[in-house]
C-alpha cells in the first residue's frame, strides 16, 4: 500500500525585498497569487492533503488558500525548521506518512517534478530526498555538499566559506521524508548561526551522523525552481514563461497574430487550430477547445471554452461554454455561468450564475442573472432578470422555445413555461403558462395636434446657453 503524503507549504515570511505591505506569497503571478500555483501543482501531483504555515499578513494569506489547505500559524518567524515543527505539532500527521516540504514563493514547480521526487523517495527507500539544481550564479542559495553521490550537508550562503560558495549545485528547498524523521531530528537542531534561525536543512548532517540515506534529485529545468524575492524577478519569471509558451503553441497548431500581446499561465489546456488575435489573456485552469477564435482585448479566467467557438473582446470568469458559442463583443460572463452548444451572447451582455440551453440567443444590452434558460430561447435586446429584492437573490426559469421581446423586465422568482411569448416592453411579475402570451403594455393614447398647439421649440441662442 502506497504511503499517504502530506505537503507542508512554508508561507510565513514577509518578503521584505518586494517592498510591499502585501505578503510575498500573495503577489500575483500569471494573474493569480503565488501560493495558488503551489497549491495547484501539489493537487495535480495527487497530493490532496496540504498544510500552509502562515505568519506575516496571515489575515491576507488565509482567504487565498484552497479550502482543502489547512493553515497553521507561526507567530514568530524563526526559520524553516521551526515552521515545520509547528506544522507537525498542529496537524495530525502519522509518523509513517510521507511529508513533502515546499515553499509558497516558488510557483513554477510542475506536478511531474513533485511526482518524480516522491517516486525517488519510495523507490530508493531513502531517509530523505532533496530537490537540487545547478545554477550558473548560485548566490543566495544553500550549497549541496556531496559525498558518494549522497548529500552530506547543506551550507547556507551566508555561512559558506569562499570555496564552498564555488559549488554550483543548490538546495531548492523542496524536501521529502517521513514525519517520523522530522519528529526525531527537529528537536536536535539549534539556532546557533548568524541568522539565529532553525534551519530545516541541519537535519541532513544529523541523518548522516546516524548513517541515514539522503539523496539528491536534480531538476533539469531551473525555471521551475525560481524563487520570487523581488518584483523584477517576478516579471522576468513571467516573461521567460511567455517566451517559451509562444514557441510551443505555434509548433502545436495555435495561431498567434501578435505574440507580444498574448499571455497565458501554465495551467491552460489547448486544442488545435486555435486563433488568438490582439490582446488575449488566459488565467488559471482554463481550457480552449479546438477551432476556437478569440480576439482581444479578452480575458478568460478558470473557464472552459468549447470547440469552434468565437470570443470577441469579452471577459469570462469561472464559466463553462459549449461548442460553437459566440460571445461579444464586450460581454461579461461572470462566475457560475454555463451554456450548451450553438449559443449566442450578443454585445454588451452580462450573464451571472445562469445555465443557458442549446441554440439560445441572448441579444445585446441584456442582463441574465440567477436564471435557467431552456433550448431555442430568444432573449430580446435590453431584457433583464430582476433577481435581487434587496435581501436575497431569486431564480428565473425559462422553458424551451420561449420568445422574450425586447426591453422586458423579468421579476424573479418567475417561471416562464415552454412555448410562451412575452411582448416587448413588458414587466413580468407572475408565472406564464406554456404557449401563452405575457403582456403588460399600457394602452397607447394619441392626442391629435397636441404638438402643434402646445410645443414651442426653444430658439438656437437659448439652446447654446
């Protein structure tokens, strides 16, 4: 039986070099907080149990965490060893459980890398496996001291001698071991160093003293382990990814009309024959189906766009759109929206928390909120669902083959059954039966010659004043 794994994310630091009131792990990378990328990488690697050690600005960090991540407070930041100790004391982690320790400010580590270090740990039956990398300029990183292809110890940069600083292999901070090893050795480390902190890596020397096995797992793509300490580093990190991604997409059948204006994070999934024009930004876990065309400015976040769809100058967040859907220009598709296939959402339309059936059209200048629309529905221009009564939201349900004329107000809660028709300009407050006409239009009145007798246009000089 495979050992259970718990991840500990170290996220208690202030990040003073960011020169910000915001905790470092809250700064946005590819449109999302740094720590979100770390959580997602762990989740995609199959590590469902995560603990985040928070400290500085925890009131800001905690709301950003996934509901599955347990926050643990480190009141005083006394080093990585102290942070892990607090996590172990607070969380119920069995001794035999594997613990994977990573950092909230290293957003680029891919799920495959986490899986690789775990596989090495399980296969070799080591006491500890470290993720290492070789950097041309390792300044600031702890150096790996090897003996017989094992890790003998790690020397922190500030503690290293001149010769030790010549070592190019560095500790990334990602460590894999059992909870039992941590509980045994964490009480033995001291803060007798320049920073007066408890270094987690001091465990390695103790393990070697007891003939333990500490193995390095070297990563080849050093972009993954880039730590974000300054704003300039954050920009360089993103730009490096964009450059790499643009080449990759062009090779796999995605057309970028202006690559410099295109941005997408590492969690986007791509079909073939996608066309991206002008300024397009894709954020979070977004999927773009084959044959889809997106023109900018558009921003799509944590959404799924089906195949052969067209998105024109619109913003889409936490939504699921079907195939051959046409959106925009200037639509705002808000969280909780889903559509079937062959749906058209016209210009200046806003949709929120609604489900829209196949072949349904929502024409321009309309708002649909907290609604269920059936198939083959026509929503006329300027129509709105009045879903909020000042206290709570109410649902509007519209059946199949309903025709809603322009400029209607649908006052929820409301049920418009299949085949009904609503006359333009109506305010509908009661349910409409199937195949019925709903109409609330006042009688038109005409007064002959009223304008000629009563209307006197102002002179031009009066108008100009």
